[in-house]
């Protein structure tokens, strides 16, 4: 089974370096990312499409003509709790204690009223295990989010010291190939078909 993770298109929150909300929608500039996505996805026969419960992922699926999708909240972006809607730079002063704790325990520290990286990885692992049983010889497309897709990669890598070392562009593909309980990362951050 192949799981193709597609990061949603650019949002104004991405541009403003702001923590997104559930209702954050795509920027007017998002659509430039989708030409690349569309071309890259031509290589695959998609059997089933899933999106997160967040608006921007559903808008991305619809723009790419995947109108028959299933929403699964396990594909949601990390729950940033009280940070939602805030500019990243504004959180450093207001939540200095959180950042101090996060520097000591980066994977188990929960965002205020939110979740930790460890919990996010467990959520994505649950999704991957379930779908690999349901769609054994199929290819599924999952329209999701940067940190959530990174968490999906780390269900395989397990080397959390490198969690921050992965960047995923808007509109990029990252692909897992699962065969007979072996999970392989086929590609990460594919943004153009060369």
C-alpha cells in the first residue's frame, strides 16, 4: 500500500507566521503550488482520498478535483491549543515558561490546552496502521499539514532528535510504502516532477 501525504496549499497564516485555526483557508497565492501537485499526482492511481477536518486541506482536495473524500481528524495539524490564531513571535514572550519546558522536553511537552509531538506521532501512527490493514494493495491520498506529515514520517524514523530537520513545502508529496508490515519512506517533500 502507498500512502501519499500532500501538504495543503499556502495560507495567509503561513505568510504571516501565525498559528492556524480550524477555519484558516487557502491564500489567493496557494494555487501556484497546485500545478506541481497536480503533475506529481498523475503518476499514481488514487483509490481513496482522506483529508483532515481543517478547511485548508479540504479546499486543497477540491481544487485538485478530489471531491469525494473522507474526513479523518487524525490527519489534522498538531493541536497548538491556546496558540491558535497568534503570531509565532508573540507567543515567545507570553508563553516563556512553555518554551523553556519545551526546550528541555521537546517531544512530551504539550502546547497550552493542546498536544505534544509524541501525541501527534501516536495519532498519525494509529491512522497509518488502520489504513494499511484496510487498503493493503491500494494507494490512498491524504491531504494534511506540515507538522502532521512530519509526524507520519517519524512513525518510521523514530529518531526524534531529527524531528525539526524536515521541511515540507506547501503542495509537496511525501510517500510511505507499506508491504507486509515493512514501512518504507519512498520520498519526502516532492515538489516537482523532474
